[in-house]
């Protein structure tokens, strides 16, 4: 972990880019009941029930030194999907 933190502290160098990559599965949820709007003295209220509406995956790449980020949403998360995403990222 210390090596990664030291890498992040290095000054920006256009010849040696530091790109952080991550992925995250997400559930797609839909509320079963609409929320009850706020009233004077009462906050907005939401029901805790939801319906699962599938899943998706997020592939994320960013360069913290320049404020650049790229997010791609995919239906699944396989090794082949990740490899193709990395290739597109490098090629573009």
C-alpha cells in the first residue's frame, strides 16, 4: 500500500502516466412506492421497499493529478469484458 501511495505523490509526468483503474458491480433498484413530499415541519419520507431491476457493472479509470476520469457501464463483468475495456482505454 505504501508503494501505491508514494506513486500517487509523484509529480505529474506526461511520459509516465498514472491511471487508476477500478470496477464495481451495482444493483439497479426501483422504489415500489413514491416518496411522500416534505411538508412544513416534516421531512420527505421514503418507503424502504424496492424492486430489484437487474444489475450492471462500472469500469472506472482516472488520473487524479489532472482531474480526468472515464466511466463505462456494462451489463456484465467478465475477464474478457475487462480486457476489452482496457484495450479501448489504451487505444483511445
